[in-house]
């Protein structure tokens, strides 16, 4: 309620200006604010698809979530993939993966997240490739 009123908004903006003057806090706060906005923006989908990638070693596949596309230094199109840790998906690994290094699945993002949080207890008995 406080933040929705003019005085509250001005105080919050003033607090943000103070934080943006401190070098380390500026970086942490700026990134945190972007992440929170990405999750709460109803027009933006944070995770676009569920994929399997080889990680942390060849032959071992792990569930990851495509978060976007990026071009690598060689000019090749790649995917940005977030691989969350289980059972706490708020931490994980960020990978840049070529399309041929990942396998799309038939899982919805919700089902993929359920598998991560439950440590694999909740989820389908068959994981098929999405073409």
C-alpha cells in the first residue's frame, strides 16, 4: 500500500538512487531487479522449453530450461540454458549450448520444474523427444 502512493514511490526511487551510487550494491541490485522483473512480467516467459543437455560430463544428461538465444564468438547461434539444482531450483548453472548438443523434450515447463523440485519423484515414466 505504501509503495502505491506518490510519497512511497518517491521514497523508493530515492532509495534506489542511493543504492546505485555504491559500486558493488549497484551491480547486485541491478541484476536482482532484472531477474525479478523477468519473472513477474506477465508478457514475458522466463523459460521457453525443457531440454536435455549433457552435463556435467559426457553420457550424463540433465534437465535444463531454454531462456533465450545467443550468438557465440564464432558467430554460431546457440541457446542460453539454465540448469537448476535439485531440490532448490533457485540456484543452478548457466550454459551456452549449440542446437546439436541438446535434445528438446515433450515436457511442459511446469512438469520439468516439478521433476527438479521433487528430485525426479514426480514426473512422467517416459521422456520423449519433441520434434
